[in-house]
């Protein structure tokens, strides 16, 4: 059966399309556009899942929400391809970054995005908050300086998971100064054929 991806433009769901392309699993895309005034997801998504958010996938009657849960579901469906490496330490890093992306890295980025849109006081808050976010950027740079990919020597779903917050940080927070390993990571993933195919499947993607 073909997996249905409920795909919201310029959103985390782009990672789902990318992983599907990497895994070679059949899928179809149902696209949704954001409200131009609020930039929120349309109410139609609530018919798919009560939270009304994207990404959401449907697979033979099973509905799965939350990017990390979806990626793990797809890895399991592909019999472990691009999942946790056999090496224990690499496997631990894999699980760490699969959760770190949304659990720790995205929250400060979201705060920065909100503050950047608040007149006057937002700029002041952004100036005070940015050092806390920089800790995460430095951490990511250090991890990528230690190995080719986040989990180890091999590309995994953890790299797919980490792509969105890194792209968002580069696009919205300009974090590439003195962080060559983050820049190299983005160059590598953007050059992957599966990544390019996912962009065509998902439509315009403003990198968060």
C-alpha cells in the first residue's frame, strides 16, 4: 500500500518526503498551504489528526503524527534501513539526535523566530537570548567535527531529523560564521539525489 503524506508547505514534513525517497518506499503527497495571514496550517488537517498539524502519514489505516515517530515508523517499515547502527555508541548517538532535534534544538530556534517578529522589545530579547541558542549551535558544530554524520560514519535517519533545525538556524539565525562543519553537512545533504527528489515531490521549500 502507498503511504499518504499530509504535507504542509515549508514545514517539518519535508524531512518525511526525504526519508521516503532515501528508503525507496512508495508514497503519495497531499499538499496543504499555510494561511497567508497567520502562516498556520489549514483546518483541513484536523480531519486527519486532532492536532491539525503536519507532518502526518497514513499507512493502511494507521495514522502517525510527530516527525520523530514517523521517521522511526518508516525505518521499521524498511526493516531497519538507515536506522540505528550496530555499534552500541553509534546507536546511542542515533537515538540522541533523533530526539535532540525537536526536543532541545528547535525550542530555542522557535523563540528566536518569535522574538525577531516583535517590534522594539523583541530585538532586545533576541540579543539576550541568542547566547543560549549559540550553545546549541556550537555543540552541533563540535559533533559534526568529530565524525562524518551525526550517528557515526554512516548516513542515518538521525541526519534527516537534524536537517530541519539546522536549515532553520542557517536561514533565520545566520549561524554559519566560524562553523564550517555545519556548512559542510548542509552541502552534503543538499547534494543527495533523494533530497533533490523530495524537493520536487514536496514543492517549494523555503528552508524553514
